[in-house]
C-alpha cells in the first residue's frame, strides 16, 4: 500500500475486489453508504432491542413483523394508487395495523410466558414466524412486489463528487429522529419513566400501583410499530417477498448482540458498526462478505459479551 | 381438572390423532382399476419462501398441460395427475419428499426444482430408485454434466448457455467499448459459476478484459447500497451480475437512481424473467438497456403457439404475465406424454432411450435433447431490456440466441472429459 | 370437572403406572416393535422411521446439556454437520472404509466441540446460547465457502455406502442398533455420579461450586459428550442420505432439534425420542394434506409451548404423579 499523494491511496487491482484507484471522495461515498445501510438496519432492529430491553423477550418473529409492515405498505399503496401521496398514508397506517397485531399477540400469547425460561420464548416466537409467514402467503401470494420511491424523495442529491439517493438520506434522518425521539420518550415523558421503571424492576412498579401488564403491552406494541415502520419505509428500496423475514432477523440479532442486549443506544451504535463493517469490508475482503456479521458477533461475545453498551443483568 | 389441564388433554388428543392418522396412512392401500389408474408426476419445488414464485409458476404450466392432455383422453387412456410438494429450498426436505413420492405415492416421474443443491440431492435418489427426474428451473451444469446420469433430464437452459448467450451479445454490442468489468454475483455455486463462465465467454471474444472489482453478496441481500457506491467509484465500464429474483429487483431499485445504468454497460446472466419485474411500471426506475436472458420471451418469439400457450398460463394463474417456469413444466409434461405414447407403456428404460437425442415439441419450437447429458438444447434468448407499448412491464427486446445452438452448450467431448476427470 | 373425564384420567393413569413399573420389559418390546416395523410398513415409512432415529440421537445429545445440565445451546447443528461432513469427506476424498469414516465423524465432532465448548462455557445463559449460535453459523459459513474442499452448496452427493447397508431397510436396522447403543450409553452417563453432578449444576451452579464440583470443567465435559453424540447422528445422516449439504449446519436445523427436545419433554430421558417421532410424523402428515404446512406447524408449536411446557413426556409423568396415591 503506497501513499502517493495526500488524496490518492493505491491498492492492488484485480478480481479480489480491491480497487486499482481509490480516492478520499470514494471513501466518503462508501462511508455514506455504510451509514445509510446501518441506519436501515437500525430502523428494523430498534424495535427488537426495545422489546428485549423491557420485556426480556427475544422476539424471533420481529423479522416477520417487519415483513408484515412491508406487505401492508405495498398493498395499501398499490391498491389506492389514485390517492396522491398514498405511500405516506400507508407508512402511517401500515405500522399502526402491525402494532395492533402485535398487541393481540402480546395479550393472547406472550403474556402467559413471561418469567419462563428464555428458550420457551425463543421457540414460541419461532412458531409465530411460521404462522405470520403463511398468513402473508395466504393474503398476498408468493410473488415479488414492488413500489417505487415516493414523491418528493425520488431524486438524488450531490455529495462531494458523486450522487447519493435522496431516499437513503431521508432514512438516515428518520433513523436519527427515532433514536432521539425514543430517548426523549424514555427520559422526559411519564410513560417513558414508567417503562424505565418496569425495565428495572417490575415488582416494585407493580407495588407502586402501576399497571405493569398494560405497560408490557404498550412496549410490545411500540416495538412492533417500529418494526412495521422499518418494513414500510424499506419498501421503495427493496423487493417485497416471502423470506425477507429470515434474512433480516439475523442482522437484528447481530446488531443487538454487538450493541448490548437491552441497550437502545447500543442498538444504534451496533447497527452503524455493522453497516460500516459491511461497507468497508467489501472493499478489502469481498470474498468473506457473508461472514462479517457472525465473525463480529462471535468476537464480541468472546471478548465483551455484554456488548458495547450492555448491562450485566442478563445472566 | 383445571381448565389448563383440559386444554392440555385436548391438545394431546389432537396429537395422538395425528399419530394415528399417519399410521392409518401406513396401512391403507389405495385401490384403483389398473386401466384407469392415473400416471403420477411428482412435482417438487419451493412453494414457500423467497422462491415460491418459481414453484407456483411451474405448477401452473404442469396443470395447464395436464388439463389439456386429460381433456384429450389422457395418455394411453390413462389420466395424468400431479402431486405437488414443497421443498422449502432444503436438500434434506427435498430428498424426504422425493422419497415419499416415489416409495409411498408411487409416482412414475419426478419433476421440477429451482435450487441446484436440492436438485442434486433428488437426482442422487432418482438414480438409485431408477425414476426419471426432469429438472426444470435449476441451472447448475453439474446436474447434467459432472453428476449427470441416465435418469436425470433437464428441460430448460443451463447457466453456461445463458451466460454464453449474453456474453456473446454483449461482446457484439459493446466489446470495443467495455473492457474493464465490475462483477457482482450472489455468493454460492450459481454465482461463482456464472462469474467464471462470463469471464471465459466474454474474454474469448473481447481481448484485454480486466475484472477490476468482484463482489459476493449473500443470496437474499436486499441492501446493495455499499456495493453500488463501491463500483460507482471504480473505473469499470461494464457490470456483470447473476442476481435474480428478489435480489435483482432490490438491486435495480437501488442501482438505477444511483446512476449505475448510466455509467456501466450492464449484463445479467438471468432474470429477463417476467415474474420478477412484473410490478415495475413505466414510471419506476427500470433496468433499461440491460442485456439479459430469458427462456420464454413470448412477446417476441416468432411462433404463434408461444403467445397462445402464454395466454393459457396467464388465464390459469390469474396473472398479467407468463413465467418461463410455466413453459418448462408444460414442455416437460408433453415430452413425457409423447415418450410414453411412442414406447407404448410407462417403461422408464424405454422412455429414457426414446428421449435421448430426441427433438421434442415445445411452444417455442422444436428442442433437441442432447444424448450425452440429457440436456435439452433450450434456446437461451438474450436481449435488451426496454418497455414496449403492449406490455406494462419491462422485458427483453431484439431477442437473439447464438446459432447453431449446439455451440452455446458444452460439447459432448467436453462433457466426456469432465466426467472422466472426476 | 365431570366424573366421566375423571374416570378416563384415572384409567389412563393406571395404565401408565403399569408401564412405569415394568419399564424394562416395555423398552424391550418397543425396540422389538421398531425392529419388526419394516415387515409391516412400506419403505417410505421405514425411511421416515430412520429419520426419526437420527433426530432422536441428535435431540437426546442436545437434551444432555439442555435438560440435564441446564445450558441452552442454539448451535447443535454445527457439530452435527461436522460429523456428517467428516464422514462424507473421508469416504469421498480419502477413500476411507465406511466403518472408519463413521467413527471419524463423532471423533471430529469431539475435537470441534472441545474448541467451541471452551469458548462457550465461559459464558452463561443467554450469552452461552448466542455464542453457540455464532459458532454454529461460522461452521456453516466455512462449509459453505470452502468450495474446493467441501463442495460448497453443491454438496457431496452419491456417497458410496457399502452394499449391505445400501437399501433403506438394511440401513434402518443399522441405525436402530446405533441408536439403541447411543441411548444406552447416554442412560449410563446420566445415571452416573457425573450425570447427577450435571443436574446439581443445572439446579444451582453456585451451590455445586460450593460442594467442590468444578462447574466449568463439568459443563465442558457435558458439551463435548453432546458433541460426540451429535457427531454420531451426523454420520448416520450421511450414510442414510448418501449426501451432505451445508444447510444441515444452519440455525434452522438447530431449531428442529430444540423443538424435538421440547416437544417430547426435556427433563425426561425418552423425551427426545417421543418428540422426534411426533415432530417428524406431524410434519409428514401435515405436508401431505396442505400447502400451508408452516401455518399448521406454527400453531402446533405455539400450543405446545403454552400448554405443554414439559413436553409430552412431562405431561405423561404429570398425569402419573397426579394419579399416584397420596403418601407415595
């Protein structure tokens, strides 16, 4: 690796995927891509992290919730095409419906297994994946669905020497807003304080007269709302198809582990790290692309199991 | 007894009932008059998950063929019947279903599949059980070449022929302008094979090519942003990929706005298929100008039967497009029908002998089944993606495939060498 | 509850009670029945039974650490695949005799589980589970990517199995014999002092440490023993399918084993056998009747977790203890 001039870094060329000619501007674009990728993952994973943090439930079906949000958004948008700005209405309505569904699941199923060994929650939510997956297939069939970028976000923006899709920047903004929004919710609102209390010690909160089961339901619905929102917002970017749930849940897993189980800030940082790792990893070692996430997950679990921002209690 | 125990009791009754039902299935023997006994085809394909589309499309083609044939009196007076099973893209599930179909349901033929791993697993079993297995969607050359055997056939193109076709078309159109190649292929057997074949075939016709970047996203990736920014910053001139299905759709949606299609000449190994882009509208980002390959471009094929049969598929499936998997299933059923009628019985060995080297009929014309590897020399049409007034979705236009068609498949000599070597 | 149901419960209890008293006789009869199956049922069902046996060995191995030691592992599939691929590679690449390759599978699994276990047992509960998952996925990735050696997702097909074991029926007898031997071995292990120590560790690791049990070392040993039997299951699978493919190392395969364990009852020795049988038979029945097998299986799994926490064996033994006269 030779540094020929301040803004040019030379790599070996060839099929290993390393460029022959790279400059800082390209690195900047890659950084931006990584952040945007990471933020998309965060949008999906934050719901999982919230649910685990407060309810101590590892919701394997979170990917299926994401998928449900995506399908609802696509269906609403394409069924009511004639309504201008339908995509935005779908983004509001879709996640709301998903949250209602989540509430139903929580009340009917999850409520019975709080306090049980985490393995039961794992298997129960795995059963949920199967159920939701087939429900989606029954309702919308097995095809590939697609909608396009909504106005006014269907353009690109000039960044340094290149262009970057406006919609991706929008997603970055949404991710950051959700991060700060959740912090604000938890820190400054009464509901937030109750949630934090319940997270810390559910018995005491119950003794203080708080309706703990209701709080659990609200948190689960909020987590599902976030997952559904992630799905709805992802639809202009990705193909909506069966099987999108399983590919996404692995990434959420990795993010939550890296960040630290139960930490919302950790999920944010973890997602960004995963996005950046992918973005820069493919420049250096593209053949190992499929391994990056799990190697990082294994390393963190060996070296610092509580993740970057995790707490000791989940023993 | 508490309510919980009652529910537990009921659930256990259901489970025991399930066990009993399965044991009943064990001891019951289906009885049917020998002459009217249906000829059974076992159709294995993913019916759930991200490849469900291909499975249901093939099932549509098979159903249309069976309906037509049964309406005409069946085969040798016997009706045809298909049993569909979901492989869930898992070789072990596929193998289990194949065993059940052959050993328990006593199917006469096996058909289908899009995943090459699953196809190889089933093919191994078909060889042991001496049952004819007609592969439709799986594209790995291994199935018919290295691991080919007497009982496996493929009606449909293979990865080499499709890549060769697009490589030749690309070389013709862009060979003088595009020598630096950027590649993105899903990281598994199919992706690696396509990448290697493209380098070979394009390199044969264009001198001085260089692969400046090669990416290997996991199959099922939906976020291609980092890959796109990586090769947008490179000095590549041509982009080759073998993405298909949901991956391809996601890629196009992200790549077009990022300017990939303006910077690069884009060539894809597969996926000129309608089922993937069927929801893409004229106002959406679309892969215009991309060279792709498809096995059933009925909108432009010079054969009236193609459009006719496509209409029947659309009718049956209730869709506004016909998928290549449908025509492959359709053709396979008719090929078996013709073979059975020609040899006069459902005799596996005689049917294999009959089909070797035979020119079978298909909605796209006559297709020859190569004797050495049972690969149908299916024309891998290549063309350039565009919108036309007659169809709402984009598709390949100016379709072409290399002539003679034998040139675009591995020669018998090559295959003999390959088989000797292993 | 009506007396009719009570009566039914009591007579069911009485029956089960009788079973438990003459445990060994029933076991011999069960094995005899299994051995006689091929004469009564078609090859398709013998094939299913063979799959059940292989899953039984794997799930019982998993039960050793989940049920007996209380360590939840999400990664048995990795070790299972190590056994299968070792056998396959030795036969196909090194031309090793079948018997040697079958033994080498579990041995390789012991080595890998030693390494994997050493890292994993240093963590507890959730972190242990996640680390086993990560390792298992890494094994999957290695098998998948190392195309030149393992064949990647093309798998290794047409693995030559000796003639006398080639047919489904003969392999079934072989698998039955192996399963019986493995289960006997596991029975001896769990009823030994070592096995009792594992259960103490499950109940209260702190106390176990206090009475002088080196918890980490015992957990590692349990993990390695689990690895050995998973390797046996993998080798059996290789010989049964005549092929191996990377998905056998994937997390979804682990989930099947965990469900089989849970469904049968993870605190009972024969739980995994019952669970494997019901799980595979259920899958078989459901897929023949409907295209929406995921929906049905998903509902069964959810009902199972909610109402059958202890698994079928747990339910059965609950009935037993309910029917037993007080003061016993």
